[in-house]
């Protein structure tokens, strides 16, 4: 064989390899996923597993980087970032966006859905209505995972709601602010990432949140009592920019949807597990974990009824459709 033709063949082969490499490098898509909670939180761990599943199932075509603890965008900015395409995908706490559109706050209405089974039922009723709204905003919902049930943390014991009068109450959503107003507490808006600092400096001295947040923020260092009221189970939803999703090829889209379905199942199971573990951790760190007294429970149920009525009035037909679907 002529030496030139052998050299030429090697050059052609090298060009083919380079072209193929270039095509695969080009085909790799990178997404940023901002999240508001610590990397050690079960939601964040679940997101990291979701990203790994997508990477594996797409054969490395789609790489999702999780930015935990509000390191890329602060909690209230994440939805707008996904909507505007600054981030392709993000995790949001649904009730935090209730002022924008009431249906986001369905799972922040106290004592409407007060167990994991009830919360799953509510999500089933809420999801189609929510998807329609997000679709209009250029987004879609991939999955949602409930937080553990919400209880009340305080410095002093509570016999009834009257004992909350005047306390500085950390609020993180319209619903938590409204509860404060109804019991005569002072609502102070504090995001999860700034919570421990706000307690240490006396900005707040009570809140209503989950056992998981109690452990994340080491509430036992500042507060003495946790009343396990199981008031509601707010959800984090994973939303994606529709144009970013549409730009993926069909096998990669399928990989994302399959990983999302797995993450939803895994996330709800993790939430149940974390609920049990975190209440034990609060106790181990010297916090008193107590059931609410009958008087406190009755006061809270009354507040729940008031807030559900207010919510349905504001949410209109869409809200009514969610509640009817839930109560079927």
C-alpha cells in the first residue's frame, strides 16, 4: 500500500473521531437547579439523586447541577428565575407563592390535609390546576414532595392559642403570617437560610414548621417546646422551564420524566422517615416534644376553618375545584 494512503486514512479516521467527539460534546446540555434548603436536607439529597438518575439515564447528555441552601437564588427568586430562563429547573415551596395565585397555597391551609395520605390526595386534586397555571407561565411541574407535618415551636409552654399573643413569630408564607395575626402574634418574615441567625439575635422566638426544619436550624438551641400539631404538610415542587425541556431530544425528555416519577416516590418515603427521626433528634437534644392540649387543638381547628373559608373566597372556582377534588 502506498504510504500516503495509509497516512491519509489515519487523518480521515482522526477527523471522524474528532467530529464524533465534537458532536457528543455539543450534545451535552447543562441545567442549573437552584434550591433553598441545606445540602443535608432530605429534599436536597433527593434532588441530587434525581440529577444523578437523569445523568445516567440520558447517557450523560443532560447534566443537572443542584445549588442547595439558596446559593444560586434566594427562595423567593427561584420561580421567577425558572420562568425567565436564568435557571432551567428549580425547587420551590408552593405555599410561599400564594399571594401570586391562591392555588399555590392549598397545602398551606391548616388542618385541611393533616396526614401524609391526605396530603397525597390533595396533591392529586391540586396538580392538574397547578399545571394549567404553570403552562401559561411557560413552565411545567415535574414532581412534588411533602414536608413533614408542621408543629409549633416556642420558648414557653402553650395551654391554648391565647399563650401566643404578642410572641415574635417567624413566618415564611402568607398562611403562616395569617395564623400569627389570628392568634395575636407578631409575624416576622424569615427565610430558612437566615432562621438560626434570627433566633440567636432575638428577631423571632416562635414558629410553625416541621421537625425537619427544627433539626436543620438547630431550633433546640434556642427554643424549648415543640407541639406536634400536624397542622399541614406543605410541598416543594420541582418546576422546569418549558422551552428548556422542549429543546431536549425525546429520549432525554423521557429520562427526566422517569427520574422525576422515581424522585416523587422516593421523596415522600424519605419525608415519612425523616419525620420520625427528627422528632427523636429534637428530644435527644433536650426539646420537649408534646401533643397539643385539647384547648390548643380546638383553637387551631377554628383558625383552620376561618382560613379555609378565606382561601376558597380568594381562590374562586379554581380553589373550589381543588377542594371538591380533594373531598371526593
